[in-house]
């Protein structure tokens, strides 16, 4: 059971990235590949708030949400909106968001360096036994918060007026505009929400991973696998996909060796692409043309 908890804690990181991907994808139809770098940035903001400024945890979380959301809105303004305004497609924005992520990682390295920076746990360290397995309390909090966030965003997108407007905007931007939906405002809000979620949970992520500039590279890769497995555009699918990836990674490392986890994850990824390319939890929907 300890291996299961380790897999769930690791999977929570991938699910968090997948949630950010889907928030933007469901609203503007843009795949924001820089979202993993926003999660990386959130760990450094947590370090700066907790250890440099000495802020209490709630204020550090709030500051992280505000700062990372602001960076995410800047990303939307300089790397996404110019292309959408000129009628560009998702391929162009994919490249520009990758570029913004590389730039962001470079800035972080210049400010804080490349060495890992330890962030003290929000809850005092010390493994506890849960369901027969040992786990750190901060990992449990991370798992619970990521699950709550994913489920909450799924409920919001499927039941609220703004959520349904966001879905219609991603489905057909021009038709949504003709119906009076402010697609630009929704797009900005989606990037802000994705950044705020990453910033808010950065304290818990940093506790598990440390603050390190290379974190975004691995998170972007496994977060992409998570939504490919769960289904792009499905919040619950991305959430479950992240945990599936984390469990496969953990069990592969435990029983096959440390050199096999990535191989096992991408082997499953290839199987999903061949057998069910829309993802395990996505549905095919017939449309009238």
C-alpha cells in the first residue's frame, strides 16, 4: 500500500498539470504547453514566500495564486492572443506557449539558480500509516486538494452558465461570439484560473519535489501523457489519467527497477493511442452536419 500512496502522490502532480491543460483547452481550444512551467514557477514562489519573506502558509498560498495567475495572463497576452486575433490555429499557439515556457524556465534559473531548494512541509514531517501503507501528511493533502480541484472544475464547466459558455467558445469560437459570448474574456479567465490553481497548490508541490527549475520539463511530458490517457478536454479524464500514470511509474520503479518507469508509462501511452486514441474516459459524440 505504501507503493500505492507514492504513486498517487506522484500522480497528483501529473493530474495538476493535466487540469491546467484542460482548463485552457476547454475554454479557448488552445493547448497551453507552458502550464507545467507555471507549476514549476509556483514552487519558487512558495519558497520565496515561506523562506525568504517568512509569510504564513495561507498568505504564501494566496500570493502564489495571484503571482502565477498574473504570469499566466501575461502568457495569454503575448503568446496566444496575437495568433488567435489573426486567425491562427492551435498549432501556432502550441509553439508559442512552449517558447514562453522555455523563457520562463530561463528566467527562474537566472534568479534562483539550478540547485534544488528545499521547502519545509506545511504539516510537520513524519510518515503516518493509512490503510496499511505509510505516507507523508503533505502528500495526502496534495492528493485531496488536486482531486477536489479537478472535480470542482468539472462540475463548474458542466453545470454553470459561464462553464457552458466556455465549452461553447472552445467548440466554435465564431458561433459563440455571434451568441454574445465574450470569448476573449473567457480566454483570459481560463489562463488566470489555470495559473491560480498552480500557484495555490505550489506549496504542496514544492514540499514533494523541492523548487527546481527543471521540474517543468518532466511535468509537461507526463501531464501530456495523462490527458492523452484520460482524454483531452475531460477534467475527470485528466485527473484519473494523472493518477494512472503515477501508479504505473511507482509500481514500475518498485518491481522492475529505476530505469523502467518511463518505459512503462510510454508503452501504455502507445497502447492507448493505438487502441483508443480519444482517451480512456472520453466519449465520441455524433454531430448533425
